[in-house]
C-alpha cells in the first residue's frame, strides 16, 4: 500500500453542527424539517440563549443571559460592562461549540435600546463569525 493511498483512506471528517429552524418549517419536497448547519446553527443557538431570560424556561432556570433586564436601567458605561460579562457567561456555560473573541455594546438612551456585535470563532475553524443583536423595549 502506498503512502498516498493511506492518506486518501483516512479522510478527515468535518464536524457538522445541525439544528432545526425555530419555526419548524418543512421542506416542501421531502416533508422533513428544515435544518440550519454549522455557523448558522451556532448563531441561532447563541441568539436563543442571549434572548432568553433566566428562569424563563421551566425546569432549566440556569439557561439564559439576563440581557433584557439591562434595558430598564439607566444607560451608563456600567451597563456595557455588565452586558459583556453576561455574554461571556453564556459562552462559557452554555455554548461549547464557540469561542468568544470580542463584544461591542452600543446603546441609545433615547430609544431604550441596546445593540450587540459579537465576534466569535466556531471551534475547529479559523474564520471569525459575527452575530448582531438589537434589543428594544416595547413599552
């Protein structure tokens, strides 16, 4: 057996992260649930974790970020620091597939909103991904 043949026999398997669309839509041809893969699946998971408040999920009180509670505080540099800390906790505790690179927090006291630009890297990849989230008060 040649060296080249052994290299082709031992192909490196690429890890595929997969998740369903949150609306449980189905493929019109196959009837199977539509799926998000790799970066899109991780982004959807992070968005769900960050927008979920603690104690919101029954029997899983530790899941969530608490970011929505920051909308009701006076906007100060301390709010940005707290938001960074909450986002870091979500990455550390609930998303092992991604590594946080940076968080940019912006806010508007006049519009009662916070915006987040989160840069992260999926484990075993080299390209950074970006997730942008805008939180606004509805009342």
